[in-house]
C-alpha cells in the first residue's frame, strides 16, 4: 500500500508539472508575440510591441519556473520525511469542506492520550483527495502514524490503515490549536 501511495504522489507531481509546463509554453508564446509574432505565423500589426504580451509573458514564465521547482522539491521532501523520520501515533479524523468552487480535504490530528498537558490538535490541509477507501472513513476516528517535518515541527505525512496522506506545502497548511 505504501508503494501505491508513493507512486500516486509521483503521478500527481508529474501531472501538476505538466500543467506548469503548459503555462511556461504560453509565457514563451506571449514573448514571441511581443518581439516577433511572425515566428508563429501571426500578423505583426496586432501583437508586436504590445506591452501586455511582454507583461503576461514575464508573469507566466516566472510563475512556471518557480512553481516547477517548488512542486518537485516539496514532494521529494515528503518522501524523505516518510523514509527518515520516526512516526508519532495519533488519532486521525478526515474532514471535507465543499463549496461551489472546490472541495478541500483536511486531517484533524489529536494525541492518543488527551490527558497529557500542552498537547496540540492539528488541522492539516491534504494534498490531493484521499483514496476511495479513505473517503468512506470521513468523520470517523482512526489510528494513524504521523511523520513530522523536522524543520518546521508540523505534520507532513500521515499513515493510516487505508494508506498515506500528504500535507500541502505552505505555512497555512498546518494549523495547531491548544
């Protein structure tokens, strides 16, 4: 099951990187439209020297280059955490927030022994939806092994009976409540 989840993370990363490459291509086309539209068989009078194509090209290229390396770096970091960090047993409850634009999955993590003082309750935004068999466990209390990022001290990988869950990157992806 772990190998399946690692492959799933890699496929997800490849899919996202493919979309980022399309954004990069659009940025390059925007540059071509600004400098020499004839290269892509387009009339020059409408596009050449039009400042909007230069701005769009710069924004898309910079965004694509930054995103391409950031996405790959985060997924490699998650795999490293999974292989090199000792997990902590916790209780997991999957939650779903749906609105008209998107569906976001969250993991709520609580310590197994709530009697201990100063225990943190975590709310983690998950990268990609859980597995089909994980979706059937939404709202249920599940035992899990949680791998914490040694740099930030936040949960990064969650291992449960239905597979691995990956935390999203970013400072707002993991919130703790006392």
